[in-house]
C-alpha cells in the first residue's frame, strides 16, 4: 500500500505540474475536451478510490468515492451549492458519475484544494469510508491537497448536461508524461527516469488488481447464471402449478354449475341441506380463488426477480467488458513502458560510458595542466635567474666601462 500511495502521489505531481504548465502556455479557458485536464481528473479519481471500504449492494460489493465527497458540505458550507447542483443534474445515475461531476464543479469554483484539505483534516469522518492505510488517511493525501492550490490559476468551464460521466473508464494515459521524461537531460532526466519506473511499477500493480477484479466479476457472473437457471426452473414449476390450479378451478366451477343445475332440476330437498351444500361449494370456490390470486402474486414476484437478475447480468457484463478494455489498454501501455525502459537503459549505459571517457580525458587534462604548471614554474624560476644574471653582468659591465675611460 505504501508503494501504491507513493506512485499515486508521483502521478498527481506530474499531472498537476503538466496541467498548470500546458494551461499557462495555452492561455485560454479550459473545457472538458482538454486532454491534460481529463488525465488530471482520472488521477484524482484513482487517488480518491485508493483504500476505499467496499459497500455491500444487490450486485455485490461497490466502491464509490461519492460518499466522502458528500461530507465536504458539512465541513465547508460553500460546498453545499456544488453538492446540490450535482444531485440536480439530469442523467447522473451512479455515485461514480456524481463524484466526477463534483470534482469538475469544485475545480471551476477554484475551491478544490480547500475542500480536500478540510476533508483530509477530518480523519475520524474519513475512517468510515477508507482503510487506515489509504492515501486519504496518510501524509500523501495532505501533500496532494497542498499541490492542488496551484490549480487556482487555471480557468475552467464544463458543460456536463450532455456528458456521460457514469460510464467513462478512468485509465491513466502515461504517454503524456513519458514524452517529457524522454526529452529531458542531466539531473532532470534522471528524475524523469525514476518517475517513469515508478509509473511502470504502478501500472504493473494496477494490472494485478484489475486481473483480480475481472476474476471476481467472472465468479459473480457464474453465480448469477446459476441463480438465473434456478429461478427459471422455479418459474417453470410455478407456471405448471398455475396451469394445474386453473384446470382444477375450471373443474370446480363445472362441478359447482353441475350441482346447481342438478339442484334446480331435482325435487327440492330439505332447504337446510341444500344451503349447507351451497355454502360448502362457495367456500371451496373462494378458497380456490384465493389460491389462484396467491399463485398469480407469487408469479409476479418471480417475474420481477427474474427481470432484476437479467438487469444485474447486463450491468455486470458491461462492467466486465469495460474492465477488459481497460486491461488491454494498460497492457499496451505496460509494453510501451518496457520498451522505453530498455531504450532508456541503453541510453543510460551510453551516457555512463561517455561520462567515464570524459572523466578519463579530464584526468589526462589535469595531469597535463599540472605538468604545464610545473614547466611554467620552472620557466619563471629560470627567468628570475636570467634576470639576476643580467643584472650581475650589467653591473660588471658598468664597472668595466669607467676603467677603459
């Protein structure tokens, strides 16, 4: 979990830095189609989902970050407007979609950092939704909340009425950050290589989690198929029972009609015995009618349950397809990362070799420099000696000149 938190924090740093730089270079209001902005929301979604406790529902276990975001309006009154707007948005049917809409509105309001800080400071409230070692419960969450302050310089405008926020697949596109890492040099290049390797480790970890999720979903699908088969069999038995009861009711009606017709044609017996027979026939008819109503009600319940199961099956199949698409995309990105890693390793080796050669050349240059310095020193000493000798000769010459005169 510590590695996951570190990887997510590094991704958040890269995403926020890239978004601010690209937005300032662009120099205009950002919309929902701007790729760095889309990737920022995907990274934030992964950060908010990290360590979420699972909530049991009819379809199994569900993890949604909408619950923690709803708490913000209790901590910061200004956030109530966002929460109300999200709940009133038409077309949002899932908690995930409402959470995504909330993030976009908070960024437009330039209050995202303030809201996240207020939420992270209330660990006692977050513990209801997150595991103890989740990103939002640890120091990395506070760091990310601090980094979000830089986004206040960005102007964004989103139109979410026609945007499908419920069914979007949040997959991080690492290629946006690998380009910068590939073009950097020196110490900056080493930092980018480290970030890329961190991204690679995170992708591998995410790939393992997705595989486990797909396996769990497949097991749920198998269980639902078995349950659906059982319900179909029970429905067939119930239909047969209804048909049998209908036939029996028709037979009772015919018998009742026959008895009443016979009683009309036959000489009138004692009115007491006739009344008892009629009461028993009515009682029997009432019981059969009630039984038929009960069976029809049970049939309606069975049909409703079957429709719910079919809907659940369709949603699970859609979820499995989305997870598989995300898995394929992540595997492709993992292959790209591996290829880039090999290329960077080769360049790093070449760079190390160049550094080694330069170091040797530098050593030789230093040695030659020292030799030249020693030579210069010797020449300076020789020059001093020559000057001294010249002065001596000059003095001797001056002494000799008067003697000749």
